[in-house]
C-alpha cells in the first residue's frame, strides 16, 4: 500500500502543500472549512508526518540528549522520571546515554549527540562532579554547550559559566547532622564517598561545619570515605566497629552506603537505631522499604529532573535563564535514627 504524503493530502484537498503544513504545525491561521477538510483527510489515511521532514522544517529534532553516569543507582532513574514527564508534555523524547563513569564514553556520546542534532542536553555526574577536572574535558563540554543548550545537574565545572540545576547538598548534609545532634548524639562518624568527587567534599565540609558550630569534637578516625556502594558502606562500617571507641551515630554519603552500614551492624549483633543511629542521603525508593526504614535527606530527585528540563526548554527557546538554580533538600525522619539512650 502506498504511503500517503503531505503532497497527496494537498492534492486531495485541492490546496497548497504550505496550507497542509500550516494545519499540521499550527503555524498560521487557515480558513475553518479548509482546516476541517484537511483534518478529515488526515484522519481518513491515519497520516503521520515524517519526523525528519518536520525537523527540517522547524530546524528541531524534538530530542533531548541525556548523559548519566550509572543507571544502576536508583537516584538517577528518579531524576530521569521527573525529567521525562516534563519533556513529554512538550513533545520531546530522550536520547539516553549511560557512561558507567567513563569520561571517554562521555566524549563519545557528546559527539553522537552533535551528529544527531539534539535540541538540548542534560548532563549528570561524571566529569562535572570531579573536584579537579582535566582541562581538555572541561573545554570539550564548554565548546559543546556553546553549540547545543546544556544544563548540568548536581555538578559544575570550575571557571565556567555553564547553566546548572542542583539540590543544595551542603544544606542537606547540615540537616542530617543537626538531626543527629538534636537527638543527643555528640559523637558522630562519616562514611562513604570518593574523596576526589565534589559530592563527597561538599557533604564532608558541611558535616565538619555543623559539628564545629555545635561545639563538638570531630574524630578524624571516624571519617571513612571509600565509594558510593552498599559494599563500601558495609566495609567502612566494619572498620568503624572494630575500633575501641565508636561513635553513637553515623552520617552516610548516600543511601546505598547507609544500607551497607546497617547490614554490617546487624552482622555483628547490633540493633539500629538502639545501638547506633544511621542517616543516609538521597531518599531512594529502597530507603522506605528497608528494615529499619532509613532516615535520610531527600534531594527531591523528581523535581530536580523536572526543573532541569524546564530550564533547558527556556534555553532552547532562547529565553534568559539563571546560571544556577538551587532546590532545597528535605529531611525525611524514619526508623534508623533515635534519641541517644
């Protein structure tokens, strides 16, 4: 069966191709009776405009490129869910790229997105979370953002003015530590996170500041960075529990490390929170389904994704946007923290 084209629609309606195009794209007024006729013919043939032809007409592809570092970390799919909901309302789809933490793959995907002529890009994790990023990686992204509107989510590149949308991780870490202090905990440890990543340094700096403002001692031996995994939390918690002096509470860099810490405590016969309070960060779905349910800090992941797309759409429409949009975190108190006994 022959595929119906815009030219066939125009011929049957006895109008110009431009008139059919105006109806399809709603770009200019068309006489009511003419519009009704064209729409009837479109419905009769179940006509779908060719996406490539439409992209050439509008100089848009309707595609937003998204770069993420780790799709197995539930935080990122939550951000994506909010972003996708916002994007779909405006007719955009995603070209999703999972870099698995490989900066070389980031470069490959940036090149592919330029070839695919995406309308805009959302960039999460990877190089934008490095405390010290190599200059060629910085310049590559700066040059890319000079051609394609780009929003960085929960990250930044020093000495650049790239547009960023982020949750205030410093304020979130302070909420977690202040919560433990208000419960009567004066001896608090810190577990997890890679030292070369800004998300770790931001939280650790806020941890130290909150402790200092409360007049509490900071025990460096109780600060145990490693990575962001459940195994990391378990490994570092076991180290902490082997010490002669232990903290009565622990703040973990994310929910995965907090879950690992709780598992390690259970293995040595401890009860959380009776023997030790533990607080995480991110509020991933597992946090409210784990036993005990995890006290944590919500980054408002879905709102973060929605806001990133809103800012990006404004940029794609050549509207002026703030260079840095900051979302407020929220403390979620559950079962893994309690008053010091």
